[in-house]
């Protein structure tokens, strides 16, 4: 296993997508707080999605004050005016305004990459079912397309509802011992350094569905032990080795190394809630399509279910994986 390296999160430029809703205002406040703590600049962007009924052979016109304008020009002007109005909610942050057209999550991910942004801060409704379908899943789609870390926040989060990202004292860092987990840990430690917080490592291991309590495994030529016991022992061994590979800065911030049995997506959110954690920082494979189906969507489900801010991180080597 590769030992935790020295990659650090240096936040200089934050991208904050907004749609002028109350949730977006909450995301703006979170971006403002993080920008102030990092001496970074926050950049607001709103993406206007072309109506599905329009196309290359359809010209949308808009009449204002007796003057007919192209709708794209008029709406872009309205967006920029609305963005500037939003600046009054974040007077202490350095804010830059931009309005784009296209598919929201793709346009945001492209802008973040081309603009060399260090992180995206976006509000999410954290809803499921029919409401989630209508309110969109821009934040979740960004987990697969964005190459920089994505921080999702919501007014429904249990901590710091009025002032998000101000009270970060306990950070939960779920790991699966992959390089993506190492990258996430480096970001978690950077947050801990900035907010004087502690970090708890968490590994949730699953038992294969075919494993019964009476099922054993041969571990040597003459001995056997229950497979469930063997799986837990291996998980604890991996956590111990992972802990030994931490750099001195990480060792100073990591307080607990937790190993739990269960469903990772469900238990990460539950443990974060029961432990009153202020932030979850976790890795994601950033896969889509069939690979996404096979690998599951632990990060996506955690973002949807968690009751505190969640930052997802892709390892640099996986930025182009699909």
C-alpha cells in the first residue's frame, strides 16, 4: 500500500454555482467563509440551460420596453444583474461574476477545470425521490465530472445553519485504503489545520452476501476461522498499516481510527450524525456509466443523505477516468 504523501490543499480560487434560490444563498455564505479562512477569491457562476424545445433552427426572442432582443442576450444580462445583486450577501469576499449557457453540471465542471479552480462550493437540497428529480442533481453530477474537490452544503445540515463552515471542529474521513482515500485525507488534514479541528478515520467494510456466521476459511494448512472474523481482522490490519503511513502532520490531527461493519453509504452518514461531525471529507472514483454502476455510488449517496457538509475528492491520477 502506498503511504500517505505530502499533497496539500491550497485554496486560492473557489467556484460557487448559484441559481438565485435560498439554497444558493446558503452555498454563497459557505464559499465566503472558506474564502476568508483561506485568503482565497470566490467566483460566482450561473449557467442558463437552453430550453429543450429550442434548437439550432429555433431563435428565441424576448421583448422588453418595446425592444425585441435575442433571448440568450437578454437572459445573460439578467443573470449578470442578479449575480451582482447576490454580492450584497457576501460583502467581505472577493467575488467575480460570470454567466454561461449549457448543461449546468458540464459547464460548471469545464469552467472549474479551465479556470484552474481549487474547489467548487455548491448548495444541494439533499432530497430523494420525486422532489430530488425536479430540483435537479447538479451537485451529484459534479461528483463525476469535476476534477477538483466538490464541497456540498445544505440549509438542512444540522450544524451551523446560519453560518456554514464556521464551526469545523470534528472531521470524519471515510477511507477504503485507495489512493483516492489518501488524497481525501490530505484535504481533511488541511481543513483541520485551518480550523484547528481533529480528524477521525473511518473504514466501513461489507461482508459478502453469501457469507454466513458458520462459514469458515482456511488460513493455514491446519487451521481455520470464521470468515466474518477473518474479514474484520483484515480490515483492522489495513487500517493499522494505513495509520502507520501517515505523515507527521496527519498523525498530529488524526484522533481515532474506526473500523465498522455495515453498508458504507448508509453508515457513513449515520456515524457522522451520531458523532456530531461538522464535515465529511471522502474520496470518489469519479466514474460514470457502467463503471459507476459496478463500483456503486457511495459518495453520491453520502452527499444525498448526510446532515453536514461533504467534500468529495478525486485522486489526481483519476481525473480523466470514466
